[in-house]
C-alpha cells in the first residue's frame, strides 16, 4: 500500500517509538512568541536546563503588541513586561528574535514562510493553534501548548500519537469574487467546527493546485477550525518558485538538492485515507458567518438556518449564538449594517490580500459610520505595500493602515471591537468575545470585507465585479 | 530518575459542575486579555470570566451561570461536546486546574486541549453522548467516581458506569504525576544519533535556522 505525504514526513522524523502508540517526533523548526513562551522558559530554568538547539527556534513579538507607534515603549505594563521577558529569554539562550522594530517582525505564521524558514518536508511547531498555516508548504505543522514548548526547547522533540488522515479534494475553478477564504469557510460549514478533530488533513484537487501559496496558507490556516491537528498541501512548482531566493531558503547547489528532495513529497496514488471529502469549486459562493463558531457559515446571499431545519442537539447552540450575535433565525445578512472592518490576522494579512483589497477600493471611500483597520502581517508586507502605493489607496479610502501584529484577531492589545458592535473580519475565529468582550464577529474574505467597508453593510462583492 | 511534578491522579469521587454547552472554546475558558501573565498562577479567578460576570464586574455575578450557583460544587466539570476547541492556550488548562478542577468530562475533546490538560494533571474523560446527557439531568448532589487505574467513570446515584480510553503512557504519567519532559530528556543519546542521519535534502551545515549574524 502506498504512503501519504503525511506518512512520508512523519516517518522521517520518528526518533523512537516507545510504545503505547506514541512516537518521539523530531522537530525541525520551532517558532515562539511572547504569550505562550514565558512559562516554558521559567520551567526550563526551574529544571536547570538550557535550550537544546537554539538555532532551530525563531522568535517574534506579535500577539500582544500595539499596532500604532511601535517605536515607543509599550504603554500597558503587563504587555510590556511580557515582551521584555521574551527579549530576555532569547538573549539568555541565544535565540534569534525578530522583535518590535526589526524589519522581519510580524505575525509568526506570516514571517516563517515569507523568510523561507518554513520549507517542505519539515516538522514545525509553535505555541499557537494556527501553526497549521505552514502546512501549505508540505510540512507537518501543528500548534502546541506551553508544556510542549518547554519540551521542544529542552529536547527538540515531542511525544505524539499519529493522527488519523483525511483528504479534502476540491476540484474545478473558483468563480469570480470567490477566493480561498470562501473555500475554507465553505468546507467548514459542511464538515463543522469539530469535523476533523483527531485528523491531519491533506488538501488536494485542481482548485487547490491552481492557488497561490498565499491562498493555500489561508486554507491550511483554518484547518484547526475544523478541529484538525494540521493541514497540508503537497509542494509543487508554485511552492518552489515562492521559496526561491527567500532569505533563509537553501541557495546554490543546495537549492537543487532541496528541490529534488521536495519533489518526492506527495501522496502515492494507492495510499488510503481514513476519511475523504470531495467538493466542487463551482458551488462555492462568497461566504460569511452568522454565529459564534467558524462552522456557522452561509453564502453571502443566504439566510441563517431556521431552528427546525437543524438536528435537535444543534438547536440550543444556534439559539445561544444568535442571542449573542443579535441576529434571528431565517434572517438574511446581506444589507445588514456593520460598524467595523478588520483586515488582518495570519489568515489574510499577506501582500496578496492587501493588493486584492486595494484593487477593489481604489478611488472609493469607506462608509462614514464604519471604522476600518488594515493590519499587515509583517514589516515586510507593510514595507512592500507602501512601496506599491497601497498605503495611499487606503488613506484615500479612509482605511487605517496600522503596524504588524495579531491585533483585533484576538483583541489582546488595545485593538478591540466594542461590545455589541458588528465587525466584518478577515480573521479566523468568531468566538464570543474573541475580538473584545461582547464584540460580534462576522468572518469573511478580504474582498467581502473590503466591499462591506465601502457600503457599510454586508455586501455581495460579485455585484461590483464586471466581466 | 523521574520525579513527580504534579499531584498523582488515582481515584476521584466528588460532586460535579454541569455545563451543558457544546463547542466551548478556550477563549471562553480564559479570555485573551488574561494571557498577559508570565507565570502559571492565578488564572482560576478568570476562568469563564465573561460568562461569570456582567460587564466584567466581579460585584455583578451572572446568577444563571453554574459557577455562580452555590448548589453546584466539586472538582469535576461536565461539559458539552467538543470541549476546549480553538486556541492552543495552555492557560485554559491552568485556569481549570487553578480553580480546582481535577477532571473534565465530555463526549468529545479538542486535541490540543486534551494534551494540555493531561500535561497539567487534569484528566479529560470522554464518555458517550448518552451518558453525558444523563449527567446533565441529575441533581446537584449527584456524585461521580473516576477510577483512572481501571479507566471507569461511575454515576454513583444510579450505578451506571462507562469505560473510558486513555493512552497507556499518559495514564502512567498521571497515576504517578510524571510529565513528558523527563522522559524525553532520558532519550538524549537517541536524539543525538537521530540528528546525525537526519537530512533536509541539502547540506547539513546549512540546515539550521538563521543565526544572529544573518540579520540584515
Ligand atoms: S493572527 Fe490571530 S490566529 Fe493568527 S497567530 Fe495571531 S492571534 Fe493567532
């Protein structure tokens, strides 16, 4: 029987199989940030340990940093202390830190790929659930807790049970106005927020193959929202040309050797998955969410499901979600007035996303009642956006271009959506209070979010796109 | 020598706190604004913060939330399916442990949460949906007995019992209060050997991530 891409990478990283179905898995790359690492370093200290392979850990400050005036000291004391603790820990252990002010700083899942640190065939972990993003390059990349961060710092290994495997095939072409975010929200609405728990997902099919690396990252990013341990896509020419000449990608003869190896990373045609799903790209429409988990999504022209159309056990959850969101069953969201638009997060804050938004809003102005924040994923994205004049387009449209960080994706810094306000967000989670206590999040693609910013209401972006 | 790092878990008999909500994500268990700490202590008082208080005001507890109901107490939380989904924050497990929970019972747990809980001596017990629904219909006096060594959970009022699954290695760790780090540290030689033959498809010397000297 053939092997899956996941099998091939996994087997190459097993140090030992101590029994009980567990593997000691070697970790090639470890990303850390200020929020989930301090207790891990404290744990090491308590045990009198040093970081085992400091050169395989890369740090950045992103979750809890301000997105305005990053050159000034952080005002909020606890946040400042957390960032200072990271700086100290990295200095103590010889870990490379791309902190505030560094030209490589940014959201951890944006900078890893952009710098070429993320490469096919690797195992990558980070104390953040959206580590699944890196799987777009054909790696096994998954989020871990702080105890596990400590294990990786101490031994470069983790004790893991091999997950089951699922393949999601999307064939065909995405229609105009439909982008990869819509595709993943669509898949989520079909298989639910727990539909892939316990699985590693491989995404395949012609629709996935024709996507850019940025678009693939958006898909893999949201694997965790289906409960999956990770999501991955076999590397191909798109992957190689994205990585070529990146800062830390292999160079010269190493490049040839690497690409030859990367070309062996695919699922054999006779490999068997524990579960398979097939979707038709043509059926996907621009998507929005109406509830409080990312699986509660509908086409932008659709209506919120009515209680009685749902299985008994889901009705209570729907009622609770709608009460929080201030929405009614059967209601249509198109035309619904909104208050904020957030374009950012590791799901959609890359250059391609900003370009997509700029192209749509060029020469237009935001609705007067809407506040619009665009938070680039990294310093490099920000710099490139400015070099291309995207900042000017945003300024004219009344969009606020901020500095890189997680920002309103999780509302840990000052960037919070006020209670009761509706925010169309390109991030990945619409949980209660995720963007601030009482905030009401509507997840959407960058295109749909940009259109909402201009009209001030939920809009079908397709009506704006001419043939 | 492996030494206990957490309180060992053997048999637990206690009343429980029912929370019949599905898909409870870790943002609810501990909202992001409380993740600014650099230590593991004190998260219990912010457990389920936004479900506990009106407008984040400790003097205005929301009466209909179960943690504010003095009738319900105990070191076991019983929650709806897909508990602990979302963010990987281990702070959620720290908050549950700090509040005094030693076990969480549900019909389904999110993966990362399950690991985080186990790494902090909080036992996730997966039961059938039917058993779970039964637990939600009992009175506040009902007690559960969780026996880790034989992997059973019993509703003592009715005597109904279920077997639950747990990885054999993780079970040993919990029974003795060990954690993974000591085990991994004991494999140092294997890891060094592994590194010698591990390849990235290109020259070994170049396989490492950027060092400081590579800064622009
Ligand atoms: S942008 Fe949001 S989802 Fe992504 S790493 Fe930051 S907090 Fe997590």
